[in-house]
């Protein structure tokens, strides 16, 4: 192995260890369906050839579906999932942990919370400002804002973070709850997605 490969491997192992440690130390209120023992079992099952997951407090199974460098994905129930991410910061700053929670019904809809490494909450609005209704409008949507608001009363948006590129993608799922006729009518009024890049200090909208 070359030195570069060895260093990359060590960094990857450290990032995996960090996200697993964060998962295991998270307060029960964050993952109320799985206790500390179940979390340890979930990691063991993920690392085995039979990833059946652990029994949760609803008597279903929760399982880890992916662990990559600095990120973990969890299928908590058939209608809910989580993504846990380590956000790299400037050397003098504390490590930050972000948690995306997503409900899948009636369509995928997410929220994101950010914490210090000791799980004390961060004032998330300083690091990420959730887009408002107007931020999803295209030029056509801004010209027909009243109609857009009338036809789409609320936004359903799923979040996904790519730890390799440090890009957070917000996908517009609002049309999933509309009739085909209405969905086709409002399609020109709304953006399909918004993307943000983590710059080590905050998430910045990519225009």
C-alpha cells in the first residue's frame, strides 16, 4: 500500500468510528425507539452478513442501512428514517453532528437539527436557514405566486447529505400529494431541488 492509501484508509476509519460513537452516545430523546443496547446490536448486525436489525420499542426492526465516511443512515421504521452526519469544522472549533429525520408519509418530509459533540443543541439557524415557500418558486412561480400558494398549501421536502462532496440536497416532494392535473399545472412554478454546500462554518446555498 502507498502512504496516500494508508492515510486515506486511516482517515476513513476515524470518520467511521466518529459517526458510530455519535450514534451510540446520542440522547434517548433523539432516537426514542432504540435504547443503548439496541444501537450496539444494530452496528454489529450492519457489520455482519445478516443485517436484520434490532428490535425497537414498537416491536418492529430498526437497522443501519449505510455507514460511510462520517455518515450513517438508519431505517428506523417502515415510515421513518434518519441520517447522522459528522460536519468537519475549522481546527479550533468543536466537532458538529447533524441529524436529518425524515417521515415518509404522505411523502418524504425532513427536518435537520445540529448539535455539538456533547449533544447540546446548536442555534441551527446560524448554520442553516430552512428555505421558505418563496425560495422554491421559479421565475414563472414568482409571476403566479397567488396561484402557486393556492394550489400548494405546504411544502414536503426531503433532505440528503453527501459526505464526499459536503453537499446537502433538498428535494421537492410536494407534487406527490397532488392530483396529476394539479401537479402538471404547478410543475413550472417550483424548483425540483435546492442544494447547499457545507463550507466548514455553515451551509451555503449553491446558486
